């Protein structure tokens, strides 16, 4: 298949589950999809054994073929540098596992419990801080959520449940409905937060059914998407975000500051403006977590601070994200 207008249209019309099945799973396949010569991307060492390449077609369609520094390509392309992270880059950089109160539940911050709903994502971001998370040890079927729900029920300081993963939107609408019902049944939980990259990777995942689910819940919902670069937008992503916004749920964005991808004030200004112009508020700009294999993405904090100073002078106050780092404190640590 080639990278053409007609493939774009076809891709937009496929049901989202098909996109999960048809996603590109090797550098060779990606080269061919983009119409590039075999070997163009160079060696990726043994990096894909631990964390395979995974790119859904609707996102691949936004990669500029032939541009080897394309900011979308760099997020998903395995490279040899992943094999040579210094020792300070670990497998669980944010100590998730220390805060696991039950299978699938991480309780790190006051009032908020995070559910590892699945290990599956609609894309493999090479810088992902959970790239080596032991997902195999977490609940897989709905009946195994019992102990997770008990742990949340037993702690009435918890007023918010965050669906994370992996990506919770890789679950079907019917499974999500069951999960949300279980959470709704816990009286002290008021809010549901969903952290997802699906609306950007496979926009057709934002089904009418999903939006109905959010709208019909007694929980008030907040949707946090993850976009790093303005070029991740296209008409289908816009439509997906509009659908979510029509439920009344606030939509926030988190980005990761990434070397060679969005590490300039201009790139960040463009991203933030594109978000607020579509009703999405920039929430966090995350300093890279030091996960093994991601060292080549790190931007020094001093540089991040300079970018933030410029953002504050160029953007409306509400469009400036909080620049944060996960240092295992009582909240994400604001970098100022
Ligand atoms: C980031 C995170 C949250 C949410 O933190 P906010 O600052 O409220 O966005 C909750 N739990 C865990 C484990 C997290 O890593
Ligand atoms: S979507 Fe999120 S959890 Fe999934 S690979 Fe990307 S950064 Fe990691």
C-alpha cells in the first residue's frame, strides 16, 4: 500500500479494531508504507525485542514520507541509540510498583487512584516511561478487577479514579462500560479521568457509544489526551475531539518534552495554540522520565526552563502548560 490521498480516506472509514489489527509492526513495513527504500531507517539493534514497533495507519498517514527527522516519525521509530542508555535510566523510573496497592491499582497521590486497565496501546512511543512495565501481572478480565475495586472502596479518601495503562481506550466500549459501572458503584468516587492517546492515533476510536458512556455517567469525567506536535492534528482528530467535547467533559493535553521533536519555543507555541484553538487546554509538559532506552530523547532541564520562559511571554496564561517532572514526591514536581 502506498501513502496517498485515497489510502487516507480508506483509513478514516475503517472501524478502529481493524486499525489495531492492521497496524504497522516493523521498520521494514513502515518503510514500505511510506514508499521508502528498504533499509532507509537503518539498524534498530535488538531494541524491538523488548518493545516492538507499533504504528497505526491513521498516524502513519501523517508522517511526511522521506523526512527522516519528521517529528511524528521520531516518536515511533526504534533506533540503535535505545540500546545504550546510561545506568541512571531505569525500568521503573517513576516507582509505580512501590505504590501498587492491589493488582492494577497505583495509589501515589492523595485522592487519586490510577488503574492500569490494560497493557495495550494504539502506538508504541519510544520514550514511554512504562515501556517495561510488567503488564502481564495486572488484571486482564473484568472479574479480576474485584480486588482493585475493593482496594478503592476501602479507602474513602479516594475521590478520583484515573483510567490509564497502556491505553484504556483499547478496551471495547462494552468492557469500558462494565469498568465504569464498577467504579460508579463506589459511593466516595466523584470523578473519572481517562488518559488516552487513541483520539490522536486512531480517531475513529472515539465512537458515539464512547461519548454516550462519558455523558451518561454519574461521575464527572476529564479526558487527558497526549499530543506532542502540531502535525498530529488532522480533520479526523479534530472531529474526535469535538465529539468528546460535546459530552461536556473538559479535554486537557499532556506532552513530553522530546529532543528533536518539540524542543523549541516555536514548536511548543504552535502546539499550544493549536490545542486552545480547538478547545483543548495544555495541562502538563512533562520532563522525560529516565526510562531505559530513552536517553536520546532527553532535553536538559535548563533548556526546558528557557522554553517555558518564552511560552509565558508569547501565549495567553491559560495556554501555558505546567512544566513538571515525576520525582516521587507528593505531587508531580513543578519545574520553575
Ligand atoms: C501523574 C499521576 C497521577 C495524576 O496526577 P495529577 O497531577 O493529578 O495529574 C495520578 N497517579 C499517578 C500514579 C500518576 O503518575
Ligand atoms: S500511548 Fe502512552 S502508555 Fe502508550 S506507549 Fe505512548 S506514552 Fe506509553
